[in-house]
C-alpha cells in the first residue's frame, strides 16, 4: 500500500519524539517499530503484527517486564487505539524508573476523524486492522491529562507540532 501522507506524518512524529527519549525505551503500540529501530536502545510492543514488532501481546496493560525496567515509554499516535487506556497508563507507571517519563503524541478527536476519513483508502491501520470496540478517534488534552494524573503522573510539557498533532510528556 502507498500511504505517502501517513509516512510523512509518522516520520515527523518520530522527529519530534526522539529528542525527549532518555535511556531504555519501551514503545507501546509500536506499529512498524521505526522509533525503536532508530533509537537503538529499547523494545517495541504491539497487539498487532506489523512485521517488525519485538513483542506481540494480547494486552498492553499486562507486559512481561520487571518493575522500573524502562526510562522512557512512548505511545505514539496509538493511545486512542487502546480500549483499556487507564490500565495501560497504570502499567506505564509500574514499568518506569523513578525519574522516567512517558511521551505521547495525539490528534484531537475532530481532526482525527476527518484525517482518518480522508486517508481511509491508503491507511494500512484501517485496512489491515480496522477500529475495534473501545477505540476512539483521538483524545482531548483534558482526557489525556486526566488519564495520567489519575495514576500520579505530572504533565511536564505539551506542544503542537505539524499543526495537527500534540506532544505530551509526563513524569512520575
């Protein structure tokens, strides 16, 4: 499939996330695992086999790693595709070192719905996997901050990039 716009957006997400990664990385919902391959110190997990996933799991809220195993956890453009988001955020807290951080990128629900509709014929995520029960088209800033603050994370940064996306960084 030729998803030129999707590739540009994914590359831009990685470019915006990369400077904020520190230490050992866990990328949840890693897709093709490009972030981990470029960073070279971590592991990508997903519930769907995109072809280069380090670990395929049934549930990203139950990962087979010891407590405090990772310095950075990223969830790039995929938190909205995780039905049990609160459980996954709780798992992030368990897996992060004391000075660890979680990096999220997300579209707002309105923009996401329009973006996915425009890209539907070329979007491999929609064609190969589709939307499952509990998935949503994007999350608002308030929804994301509430999810993480409920698990004792603190928002330390958020900023827009590429007009449509927002980068969020949370610390323990």
